[in-house]
């Protein structure tokens, strides 16, 4: 998986800087585009890229995220990483 740097923006939950993205599978091995999901590496908050920034998901996006096994797996991995790093 490749990492992609992008214009820094703040996580809408914890305020930490979000300035890179890594795809969760081969379909996402590219720079993020509008509508792609972002997961904060610091707090595991789920966001959506929109015009070079991130925002909270809305409506159908929430349903789509909840139904995507790759995104759910990534959320769990990041959450577990955060739990282990705090102990």
C-alpha cells in the first residue's frame, strides 16, 4: 500500500492534523478524492474527503460506510492500534 500526502487539514473530532492517506485495498491505491473515507489515525474518527478537507459523513454515506467490510476492518485495526499504544 502506498501513502499519499495531501494538503493538511484538521480531524473534525480531535483536531490533529490529517496530511496523508493510505488505501485499504487495491481499489484505493491512489490519492484520496472527494467522497473517499478518511479515518483519523489518532482518534479513529470516520470522516469523508470533500474539496481538499475532511468532514463528518452524512446520510447515505453513513450507511455505505457501515456496509463496507474494508472500511470496517480498517476502523478496527486503527482502533486496536490506538488502544494498545495508550497502555
